[in-house]
């Protein structure tokens, strides 16, 4: 199989540290007061075990740690803004009601005949939101609701199918299911074993199949979001199930995967002097670029909470991509390098199916999604790195809501949201 040279060689800022697994591991655990000065600043690493091979993960350790949950609880109890505004968004969301009634399916179909996945994603978000309300308020009814919803699905769902979109369902809803489950692990009324078994049998095989075979397409055929949601699902399931093999699989793909979700391919062109990196879907539309920032942000956050720094990889390359997307969607001009790719099945001849985008797309420019607080919370909050465009975007969206607050179709549920409540620092 032949790929376009652009996909194999990408530009990088001068002097960038090579993206190696040892660097990913060694650059984690940095103090919030490190005094970083800019996008390219690199602080000294804190003490970290560079050979993270333990089978047990840190819990809770997906999108939220115990410290994150305690901070939200304490700030809301004190009536402190903007956490209180974030809490108010959560309470106002109809899926956070403790009386939510799940509608589990044995077979979930996304794409093609019999599509029914719209019955799934509101229930996942209801479980997640109720779990958040339980942690922040201590109201037992919400914890019980989250467990009840998850148990209903884990005792019913056996199959995820459909056309190619089945891989999106397995990725997006796999990582979201795992995050909801992580918040209620240890509750006596939650059947964690059944939920993990469901993820490992109905979701994980599709995740692995896609990263390995890409639906039998040439490697550049699928946009970054397809890889990213798949990577997020494998990572989240691995953490939830204490499977270091899955964590390693996901992080290794972030580092050097052949598809468009790996860091170098998701941000194929770096404009070092401007602190920007062109996002792979920028010539497609802006809704998908913002979705990509949300998915890579979620991936990096989950990895960080396991002691792996994907955020800082290749001189904070993800931040440069986020700055690029934020700046353009705030109405400013950004540079654009012509992007070429090949589409078609993996039997396509090397000279067939090439396409090119010569300018950035203004389609859905300015779309609002709850993805920015998480990115800002890490780079500016934890690391004190300047992120001016991400900051402006986060401030324009604050306080972030969650599933159902940004549209009733599936796109309005692509992110779990509530970043102001959980990620503001």
C-alpha cells in the first residue's frame, strides 16, 4: 500500500524534542507553579516512574481524578464562580435527573438500515451526568441512577453494528461509557464486571479492527476524528479494566500511528513562529476540527491522569493545533498549507484517488462545542503556558454545558462536556 509522501513526513518546529515514549512518560507530573513562559517553554520533569508497566491503573483516572471532583465539590459548596455556573448548567440539563429511565438495546445500529443509536447516547450522558451530580452534591439518588442506567445497558447490549459509522459508535460511546463507569466504580449497586465485559466484547473488537484495518481503506481515507475516537475508547477501556496492554496500544498509536489520529498526522503542518499547527480536517469544515480538539483533549487528559504526558509531546504540538482551530473560529486569519490525501479501498492503485484542499474551510465556522476548558485547564491552569486563542474561546463558551445542550442530534453528544465545573483552574 502506497501513501502520499505528505502523510509520511511532516513539518516540525526547529529544535523540537523527538516524540518518543520515554519523553511522553518523563515529562509528566509537572507542578502547576512551574512558571512556564510560552508555547515552546519546557520545564524540568518532576519525579515519575519512566517504566510505567503496572497492570493497575490510577482510579478515578479517566477524565476526572479524585482531586478534580473534590475541587468541583468544594468550589460549588462555597458558591465560587465560575464553578457554580458550571454546576448550574449540569443541574439544568434534563439528562441529569435522578429519575431518568434508560432504554437499553441488545443491538445498537449506527448507519444504514435499522439505525437506532439515538436511543443510546442520551442514556450514556444521563449516567455520566448523574454520576457527576452524586460526586459534587453527595445526593445518593444520583449515584444510584448512574449505576442503574449503566447496569441496564451492560445486562442487555451485545452488539454494535451498522455501516462504516459503526466504528464511530464504538469509539465515541466506548470512551464515554467507560468514563461514566469510572465515576461509579466501587459502588455496591454497580456491576462493573458486566460493564467491562460489554465494552470488551461489543466495543473493543471494533476499535481494534479500525485502528488495524481502517475499514479496508487506504490509510489516509478516514479523517482524524475516526482514529481519535477509536484511540480514546481503547485508552479508556484499558484504564477502566486495568489493562496496561490497551493503554500502551493507544498511547503508542498517538505517538506513531499510521492513520490521521496520531499527533503528527492530526497536525501535519506546524507554524512554529506563530505557535500554530494546522489541523488535519481544517480544509473540510470547522465542526469536525472542533470535535477533533475535543477528542484529542480527552485522550491527552486520560493519559495524563495515568502518568503519561501526551499534552506536552513534540513541544506541545497539540496546543499549537488547538490554538490554530480556536484562532480561526474566533474570526481571525490563519496560515494554510495545501493538504493532499488519497481515498478509496486499500486495493486502490498508488496514482488513483488523490485529492487536495487548497484553502481552509469556513463551513460551520464558529461552532460552539464544550471542549475548550479542558485544554485551557491543562496548558494554562496546570502548566502556566500562554494559550491566548484557546483562552478567548473558552471564555466565550463559559460556562460549558454537556450532552443535549449543543443540539439534539448525535453531534450534540460527541463530548461529555461540563469543563467549567471539572477542568477550570
